[in-house]
C-alpha cells in the first residue's frame, strides 16, 4: 500500500470486499469528509492524516474540538477504545496493527497552546480584512485606498496599530485623497475604525504582526522522513468564526502565491484538513466565495490537497464541492427537510453503484462506517462503496499540558516565533511626521507670536520716539523764544536808549517846530502843528 493510503475495506458483495485506497497521485485533487455528529468523522480524519505523515507528506489540521492533538502520541492498549480499534483492524484484515506517534508542531493564533501564528496586515490584504470585519462595499473601497496609499508611500502595514494610524491619516486628509483616489469620507473611515476595535477586542491583534509565518515551516519532515503534522489549536479561535475562516483562507492564499507549479506530483506537497468547513462560507459575500473557489481549483497544481470536514455536504457551495474528487460520507440523519435534501445531494454526487441504494445506506451507516468514493489512477471517480474505516494508530483524544509542553520544547520552530518584533512601520513613521508637523506648527506659532510682540514693541518705541521728538521740538521752540528775549542789561540799554532818543526827539521836535512855525514860546510849540512835528520826530527817535 506504499502507493496509496488505505481508507478501509469495502463491505462484502458478490465480488467480496475491496480495499478502498486513496491514490497519492490523486490526493491533491481535494476531498470531503462529511457526516453527522458522532458518526466518526474525526477518527477518519485522524487516520488519513497520520497515513499522509507516515508517507512523508506534511499535514495541516485545524483542531476545533481540541481532540486532534493526540495524533502526536502513540495509542495505548490501555486506552478506553483500544479493544475496538484492535477489533476493527482485525475485521478489515490489517496485519501487524500497532500503535505509533507522529511528529507534530503545535500552532496557536493566541500563542497559548503553540507557536504564535502571525501575518502582516499588508499580506492579509483589503479583501480578506473586509471579510473579517464585515465591511460593506463602500467601506471596502476606502480600505483599499488606504492600502494603496500606504504602498505608494512606502508605509509598512504590519499590525493593527499601523492600520489604525493609516486610517486616522486618511480621515485627516480625506479631501486630498478623494481628489486623487476617489471618495474618502470620515464617516466610512470611522466605521472601519470601529470594526477594527471589535476585531482587536476578539483577539485579532494577536494575528497581525511580526515575525510573520514562513509557510515553509509547515512543509517540514523529520529525520525519519515523516511529514510533520501541523496542529492549529482552534478551540478558542472558534469563538471568533470570522477570524477562523479568514485565517484559513489566508493560509491557502499564501501557499498558492508561495509554492511553485508542480502539476500532479507523486505525492502531495501538503495536505489541509479544514474542520467545521461551513464557517468558511457562512454569510460569505459572492466575491469571497469566488476567491475560495479560485484558490481551491488552482492550488491543486501547487501540489496541495484540501479536505473539507463538515457535518452536512450541502454546507459546501456547489462550485467548490465540484472540485472535491475524494469523498468519505458518514451517516446522515433525515430528521428535517434540510437533512433529507442533504441526503439526496450526497447520494447524487457519488458514482452510481447498481448494487447499493445510496440514499438508504447513508441513513443506515454505523459509527466508523462510511460511503467512500476515491479517484482512480486515471482521475475518474471510483464506484461508491460502503466501507469500514481503518482505525488510527495514534491516540484518540487530546494530550495533556505536560505532554504538549514536551512536544513544544522539541519543535523545529522553537524560538523563531515566540518573541514579537516591532520594527519601524506606518504607525511610527506617521507619528514622527505628526510630531514634526506639530513641532513645525508650534515653531511657526511661536515665531508669529514673537513677530507680533516685536511689532508691538516697535510700535511702542516709535510712539515713544515720536513723543520724544515732539517734546524736543517743543523744548527747542521754547528755547528759541527764550533766546529771542532781551536780557536785563539789554533791556536797560534799550530803555536808556529809548529815553535818550525820546529826549533828543523832543528836543529836535521843539527845534524843528520853532524853526518851522517860528514860535519861541511853549504856546506856539503846543499848537497842532507843533504836536504833529513832535510826534513824527518822536517816532523816528524812539
């Protein structure tokens, strides 16, 4: 069976029971494991996963219920269901059945039960982030603008803090960005910021940052050539179904973008098992469903097989279900019209077996029994067979905390992801720019205030100088007037001069009067003519 994985033994018919083997060259054509709760899906998943590991194929498991961690430990003959496992192995003809462990690496988005799983905001991209936050079309457009501007400006978006800072910048510069990229409103930015806060409160902040996951760390094999089983602790993550679904889709997208084309290799490069797969599609917009379909269809050529594990096969959209060539269908119960629809849909997807009433068989299957149809060597689906599923060789049930710690301590990724790195990115750069702008504005304001104070002081000084000049002019005028006044001596001389002149004038006037009017007596000189002459002469000698 080295060329395939033994799934189980088909129920005896006229040709006898036939082994159901998953062809390794067709294992990358994806698959479906479906069935109601308690019908054996998890045990089937565990058995197939450990078989891939034994053949050197790395495996990824989303451990939703916390019970798949036991794949890292060998089963035990003293375990609760040990007798049933041994009996099943004998029943389907498995020789030398023995217990075995598998090399495992534990991962956890919250870093509690395994290595932290991180990616950067830039690597996640606006489409998946919009899905994660439940944004409408308008808000998604604004988020895309923020990403584009950050990329053009060389601003790294690593964690949610970077994205918050970028959105705050977009709100502050909405008018400028709208003119260049399209309408950006503060209302839309505010709505995105509120959703980011909700995402952060749900633990989404643990997922974004550095060091980011190196996909190649999930493709390791151990020194015995066995593929590592990568177990994602998803029991807590399930409380945030959008984060869970978005993470799984991101992981597939990263693999698609990172791995080279290999066509159909002899065995897969990696096999994914997505438990509770319906969470990928619940309330998903068409654009996101189309993205999932595209990735599932194209990632096959990268050598990656994707196996969806779900309770109801109609949980998987038809376009995606059409890509799932390998099918294991456990029992379904026809309790509701939806259950009946699921039974019919499941029966119609199988290649017809004329000796098997598929619809009836689906409701009659026992625990650990399933309808199996696998791709053959030529790629065509095999005839559906009622099959007893082979038992796993590893432990059924979870490991305890001590066992987990031991396995974690010998992990090949120890020390690589355990310490967060916070290098310079958009948050720091925008903060520095803001501080520089604030400092420049403060300096400009201080300079303006200084200029205003200087202008006021200059005005005061000008008024003071003007007042001083006026006062000086007044004083100069007063001094000039004072200087123009005669001194006491000058006044005495002037008075004496006037007195002498007056006396001489009177004398001359008398003399002239007498000469003119010929009188010698006071009377004659006192006449009108004499008085006139004295007045004239007095003026002359004054």
